[in-house]
C-alpha cells in the first residue's frame, strides 16, 4: 500500500507559492510521485478530498488505474458549494498568541459535532458524538502541521466540478460511504453521475471492529476483478 500525502497536508510540502492549485494540480503531484516510484498500474482508493484526486487520476490514466474506490463523495448544490468555499477552510495565520492552536482544536472538534462545522446550531448537529480525546488530539496535530497550507486542498475539492468530471471515469468503480459519514446523503447523486459503478454503504471506521469490517468489504470488492 502506498499512501502519499496531499501536497500541503501531513508531512508534505505545500503547493508552490503563486500557484492556484485545483484538483488536477494535486492529482498531478500524485502522478509524479508514482512515476518516480516506478508504479505503472495500481488500484486507487480516495476518501473525501482524496476521492476527487483519485477521480482525476482515473480520468488521466485509465490504463494505469485498474480499479477505483471512492469513499465519501459530495455533489453540492450551487449555494452549498459557495457556502463551503466561503467558510469551510479559512486561511489561518500563525501568531505569537497561539491563536492557531485554539482554532485547530475547535475546527476538528466541531467537525465531529456539526456539518458543516461552521454551522453551530441544532439544525446541523451530526449526532454521532465526539471521538475519544486521543483521537481528537491526533487529528489536531495533523491540522497544525499543515495549518499554513491546508486550505488549498479543501478549496480545490469544494470547487471541483464533479457533475462534469465523474461521468468521464471509465474504470471499474465502487462508490462507497460509511453509514455515519456526513456525506452519505449525497451517495445517490454520485451514483446518478456514475450509473455503471457499484454502490456500498460500509460500517465506517469509528471503532476497530467497524474499520476491520470496512477494510474486508473493500478488499473483497477489489478481489472480484
């Protein structure tokens, strides 16, 4: 298994200064990584933003991508898309008061409580409960590592025209989503755009048992090829 960071996330460097990265930009970084590693054919798995990147990999290299798993994809209405672009991923300044620490904690915590996280009211409650403090901490650390550049990939994902791009995928595809994923409501819309794909609702990964069951289901689908 190869799990590359998205540029500007994890331990990866950010996009080059002055670039206006879109999803194709991030997909090209993955292509160059795979080329440098000598990987010519592979199965691609992508979740949320990573799903968009995987779509572009499959469109750009249908002969290289043997099978594609999209786990949690959204197809936003125009007003939803504009709202997400305006509010979901603000550019965060790092300052000597440590305001970025407080912002990152609430960004991660509120993502577990509300969807979207910035709509903090009863109508937008997720009702799945907070993860363990250790899980929150680990996610916050990952956000802080990329706090200067995380917004580029989020904004690229929200701006991505899935209605135009998803129908162009020609490889064998599984459209999956966890039963507790906030994007489950969009699963039918994704299937409409990819009528030849297969559909799967998974147990997700909230517990080790659920994660094991989900991994087994995805592996079984890959093994059908």
